[in-house]
C-alpha cells in the first residue's frame, strides 16, 4: 500500500496512522532473542514516578511547539491523566536541550536490535524500583523487519519493553503543515506509550468490551488514541481541538478505566 499524495491532508494522516497502528507494525511482536524486561508486569506494582527519556538522531529531532504551545504537554498530560489514580508522577523534557542528540547515524533503516541498543544508552533506570523510565528514540530513517523496510510505520513499542521508536520521515510525510505533523507525532507517541503501559489487553486487562481483538492490542472506541485507525471515521473531529490548542483528551474512558482497575 502506498500513500496517495493527492488525498486531502487529513486523509493522508489517516492512512499513515493506519499503517502505524496495524498491530504487528506498530507493536512489534517478533520473537525476543535475549531476555528483556517485562515492563508492564512490574509497572503497576511499585511505581511512583515515570520519566519519559528522549534521544534523537540529528535532523530527526522531535517537534517541541505548535501554535505557541509546548508540544510535549500533549503526551505528558495524557499519560499523567491515564495514571492519575495510581499516584504516579509523569515527567519528561519539553525542550531539545533536555533531550540527547545522537548525532548523525550511518544507517537509514533500523532493526529492533538497533533500536534497543540506542535506547540502552539513554535509559537511566533499572525499571525494577519505584522510579521508572520509558525511552523514545527519534530516527531519521525507517523500521526494517526481516529485511523489509517498512516505510509507512510511524512508530512502535518493542513488545514487553519500555522502548519506543519514532520514524521521523514518516511523520514528516504525513502533512505539509507543521502543526499537523506535530499532532501526528504526539498522537503516535501517546499511542505507543499506551501499548508500553499495557493497553489494550496487553498486560492490563480490558474491563469492558473494547478490545479490538482482530487488530491486536487496540481499542474499539473510534475516539480513543488506542483505536487502530485512530479516528478513521472522524479524524477531523479527532484532531480539531488539538490544532486549535484546546486541551485534548486522547484516551477514551474504556482505556482510562482499564488502567484505573489494574
Ligand atoms: Zn498500536
Ligand atoms: Zn481506548
């Protein structure tokens, strides 16, 4: 499948979201070659703080503002809201000088092992104690799996880990509008953190019938960021409040309730 460039911008965003949110592309379930953390199983037992730790390849830095607002408030506020009944404090950088610049990396596509290696350099927590960290690497290239370059994948959470990757060329191809690119980026980050934190039925049990089993660890609520197509039927309604700078609640009530019950 290819992105139809003649589509209206919002439909392009929808298509790109579709590729990201397809279960296997988005939530990498490849067999694990060595023992890794089981992030979510420990997370809800003893966590008091969660820090979002960010590294980026030169020229793939995250967007930090749109419309005069801090872009990262979108992710931080939504994850804090998701965890509001857990006494877990969420923090993370909002400026590039609080993130790590990896410099220019030689390769243009990245395997799960490449991503895990980069994330290891960023991580400062063991994730066994009460203070935990999620690492996100922003890459100037594409995800490669089994030798295939997946040039429509916006981002992923490597299964059972606290590791996320964002593929900047795919984010940038989503729109010519900086604000919309920022929206796509923040929405993707929030979605992938949602997977890392156990949504949907991915370590946190679904407490109502909203698990979209056919599409992996996703939500049937079309107005929830964990919906596999992220608002397929109504994407403009989904993003309008985002673009105008109003507070945006990205998680639907069902996902919020699952975490609350965990
Ligand atoms: Zn997903
Ligand atoms: Zn949901």
